[in-house]
C-alpha cells in the first residue's frame, strides 16, 4: 500500500492530530510540539512542553491537549505556545480523548514504570495502568484500574475504549454504568494509541506483531520477568518492523486491516483517520506518515 512519509526535526513523532484547518500536529522526544502543513510538508515548532509529549487531542477552546509522559495532562496554545497543566501526579501519562463538553478521558500507563522503562512494563505486566476522567471543573477521578499497560484512549457514543498494550486487548468502559468488557481481544500485535475516526470507527495501532517469546516471559515468575528487563537492551526482546493499523466498529467487528512497506517507516504508535486519509505517528521515527484516500479504503 502506498504511504507518504513527512520528516520532522525530532525523533519519536509518537501521535498525530488533524487540526480544524487540516493541519497536522505531533510531538517529539525533545519536548517539541510541531505543526505540519500536509500539502507542502513544511514543519513549524509551536510549543516546548519541557517533557515528553505523547498523545495529542483538540480541546473545545481550540488549544491542544497534550499527554506529556513526564509532566502530565497539558493544555497548549498552538498560537503562542503557552502551557497550562490540567492534571499531574502520574507516572506515565499517555493518551486521551475529549468529549464535547470538555470532559477528558486519559490513561496513566503504569504506577511502577515511567516511559523510559516501557519495555519493562510490557514484560512485567504490573497491571497498574489506569483510565481517568477530568471533568470540566477540574476534578479528576479514576474510572478503571488494574489495566495491563493502559495506552490509547478513544471515545465512542456509549463507551470509552482504552488499549492494554501488554495483553493485546482493547477494554470498553461503559459510560452508563461503569461496566467493563472488551471491544477486542487477541489483537495480532501490541496496540499503542487508538482514536475514533471521522468514519466513526475505533482505529487501533499495531506497534509490533505478537511475540511468542515475550508472552512466555510474561507467564513466568515475577523474578524472571524483572531479570529480563535488567539485561542489556540489545539482548532484550525488541519490536519487529511493521506498519499496521486496524479499525473496529462499536460492536468489535473488524472493518479495516491496513498495512504498508516498513522499510522507511515503522512502529506505528499513533493513528488518525480523517476524511479517508489515515495519518500515522511513530515512537521511533523522525517523521509522520499518511496512507492516502485512494489506497486506504480497503478492508
């Protein structure tokens, strides 16, 4: 499948957001939030969070909502770069979804491991991830805990979905009664960010294919899981190169399963479907990518 790659001046363009004028936003590991002109590929820095921006959403007042893994939930003015902290006291703020009234649903991936130790969180399966809600008045509460590496968040009409990276699942939190079940289980790989597209579907990134070795380690004693994370990183299980995203209906039916050549871009951790185009971010790449309308409509 054809894929266009747009370079940005920084590594780890982890998530992508399509702004109200069609512009693209992403954040890189140096703390910079970038605005991209999708037509020309021109890139401009709009803010510096001083941390590690991950998930990016749009707030009702026009500011960007940035999930900063080190600083928490931030509101960023894309015009002047001013930053307001909306919520802190998290180990690993990761991704979010915003309701029309300004309610924010967001994930804290772990209460044990920060972002620098994300591999340890995958292997150890601490199940300390959380889904939280911040109401328009600023009150923050935990909606779900015990999640296995809580990651991407998407808001549907009747539920909030949150990806569990370590167990290859997407959980549903029902807004009516707080009930918890699954949108999908046994994904073909490890999900990262998720989002609701303009098509109403829940789009899920597959950052890396399922790894049987990782899952054998996950089933081992805790001391074994911890020992694996202490060996040199080059000897630890590593993500496999892939470009893959899937889209699911609200009942869990798989609607799209898209892939592309991974030679020039891989480890898709952000996805945003907008009017048929599918924009992609990556935890490792100094770039974002897009699967254009003409090639991204198949199932």
